[in-house]
C-alpha cells in the first residue's frame, strides 16, 4: 500500500512540462493512491471476516511469508546495504552499530504495532483499526513537521492534515451517535 503513495509522488514530480504528459502522470499517481487504499481496505476486510479467532502470531507469519518472494528479488540491494552498514561508510555521522540498532528497533516496533492492530481488528473492526492508524499517522506527521523539518511547513499542508483528522473524528462521533440511537430504539 505504501508503494502506491510513493509511486504517485514520483508520478506527480516526474513529467514533462507538456500539459498532457503532466495530466497523465497525475492520473497514474491518483490511480496508484486509489489502488493502495482499496487494497488496504480489502486486506482489513478479509482479516476481519476470514481470520476471526485465528492466533495473531499465525496471521503475522503468513503475512510476512507472502512478502518473502518480493524480498528475495531485491537480494543484491540487500547485500549492498549490509556491507555499507557493516563497514561504516553508509552514514558517516553515525557510529558502526547505530544503523543496525535503528533497524532492530524499527522491526521491533513494527511487530508490536502489527500485533496490537491485529488484536484491535479481532476485538472491534478493521475500520476502527484504520481510524486509529490515521490518528497515529497524524500525530507522527505533526511531530515530524514541527521537530524535524528544516523549513517551515505551509498553511496548506496543515489545513489538509487538520481536514483529514477532522473527518476521522467526525466519522467516529457519528458512529457513536448511531450506536446510542440503536440502543435506545
């Protein structure tokens, strides 16, 4: 799913100055974003319907196993990064074990997030998990933009982020009201 977003960003920036080519690039980017969203929604719905009651570790094993063939296709780049990280010429500002420590921390936090989200889907729904992840990404965006950004973030970007968060919160509140009305009837 995230590859669709990165492909769409690349498609929007790569493109000639001719209007038709830029429009087709933007159309391809939009198509990739919609495809990524639909595949993520289908994955969540499939997990919610078919995998209810399955052990979380089993779900994560099969999810990871399905991605292994794509990982093996990238073995030359993996070996290249391994040698750069091991011999320390990848990031001169970081000492030798730092890239490996960061990688292990990323893997650990990723695993923890997947376990928590799988349990959340099992107890509630995939839509609830999507809303929780949207709020998490919003918070991550705010922290990254304010603490790590070298340039000041424009108002349009903040407005877009607030609109997404507002939509998520309005949907959540509407669901709560519908649940209360259903209980009273």
